[in-house]
């Protein structure tokens, strides 16, 4: 059978909301129309995708499997659309994503020198988006901070860099040349603990998370807690009311280059070689 991508988008919206009314609002369609589309999708697959009663909506086993498969499929379809649209603009375009603190300029400059007619663009990403922008075609390659979910990606490690704790300037540890993770026990971690898995062994709590580095450092400066940053990120965000202290027993942050699995465009391999040549082995990607 041919899979209808529109019905898949509808299904994913309901699966994420687990509420047909909210999903219909998000999709800008009437709820009865959405319900009919989901019933049609269930008929096509020959499986019930949702279990509904008056109080709740939940995914069946078949629904959970379809959600797992549908998200990367929709991302791949969007990536194809974006790449075809870029190709139709008349000039070749190549887009490089990068995380804060990672300097991609040397590799990007080298690619432009090799291909004077190529439009090379860059896009700053975030922790939540760094892999997604590759899978949905917003970028061709991306410099990411590992780990990332490798599903659908080719991942090439490039370099590693130390991590530091950001502390308010008047903090008891601010004058140290370095600290151990245990010295931070009792502090509040102002970021997702997934980013600092070693934190789970400490007594300190995790909370008051913010989306951007700038927001996190505002909370640090106010004495609300600490964040752990790669060295290059800390060096980029220098401010008088925050100090950065190396954490000696934390594993370094690893940086890698990723692109969509299954793509074989020559520029991907060429840029990967340039990244290894110009960025690998240089802490902070040339910083």
C-alpha cells in the first residue's frame, strides 16, 4: 500500500497530544475530519492505533510502533522537499549546522575556496534541534555535541574538549584552579541532567532549567545554581559576574559531524574531510 503522508502527520499530532480535540486545533482542521482520517489510516494498516474512551486516549501497541516509524519517515520526506527546493534555486547550496561554541569557519572557508560558485550557509542549532535539523533537511551536515541518537545518521567523531562549571563570581569555589564534581554537591544544576549524567550521584538538585546559554548564565549570576559547559562555550560567553572553573573528573565533551544516512552526495564526503583536516584535534574547533 502507498502510505499517505498527510494521514501520518495527523496521526503523529494525535499521538503526541493524546487528545483529538487539541490535535485538531494544532492541525487547523475540524475534529470530525481528523477522526475520519485516523479511522481511514487504521483501515489501511488493518490495525487499531488508538484506544479511546470518554476519559482518555492512548496508543495501542500498533500505534506505538507506527509513531516510532512515522516520525523519521516524515522528517525524511521534509528533507527531500527542502533539498529539491534548494536545488531548484539555480545555484548549488550547502548548509552547515553548528552548536554554540563550535567554530566551523575554517572548514566552511575551505569549501568555499574549492567551490567558488557554491552558496555555503551556516545555521546555529540547539541541543534539542542539533540532530533534527539534519533529519528534516534544514542542513546538509551539522557539528553536534555528542551523544546524539544515531538513528538515521552517519556520525563521525572529531574532537573532545574539557567541561567547566559556571559559578557566580562570589562563589566559595570561584578562585579555584579546578574542582572535582564532589565539590559541587549541594548546588542546583540549572540544566537538563541528561547533559551531565554524572550529576545523578550528587546530592544537589536539578531544576530551574532554561533554554539558552544566555538564560542559564543569568540564573548563575543571580546565585540560583550552576551549569556545566564545554570549554569553548564558556570562552564564548565571558561576563564579569560569572567565573568558569574546570571540573577535573568530568569526561570531556565530544564533538562530531553528522549527516543523513543513505545520502551519498560528493559534497558530504568532501566537507567531512575538510572538517577532519581543519577542526579535528583542535579544542573548540579552532578556538
